[in-house]
C-alpha cells in the first residue's frame, strides 16, 4: 500500500500554522502569509537556499523585467544568478 508520508510532512507546518493565520491582522494578511510560506516550501523541495533566493529576488527591479521572464524568478526556475 503506497503511503503519503512525504506529503503529510510538508503539510504539517501548514496545519500547525492554521490557527496562527487567524490572527494575522487583516483579512488579506493570511493569504499573503500562506503565499510566502508556499514559496519557501518550494525552495526546500527544489534544494534552493531560501535566504539566497529571497535576497536575489527582492533585490531585483521586477517592474523593469519583461513579463515573459518573471517565471525565471520562481524557486524551481531560479539559477542563483
């Protein structure tokens, strides 16, 4: 019988944090918190250092970047330029 322990381990932090998301400060804040958390979990799954990825992505001028290159900033496409 196949198991899903790896998925359950990844989702455990979301389940633990669920109650904390109730007190994020506004109605939109939990969605933003979950989005950030999801990106950090993707970094972990793709063996990308989350600190280096976030530092690089936040230091870029994303508004000047062509729209067809935005996907290169996602953790699974990021090459640590």
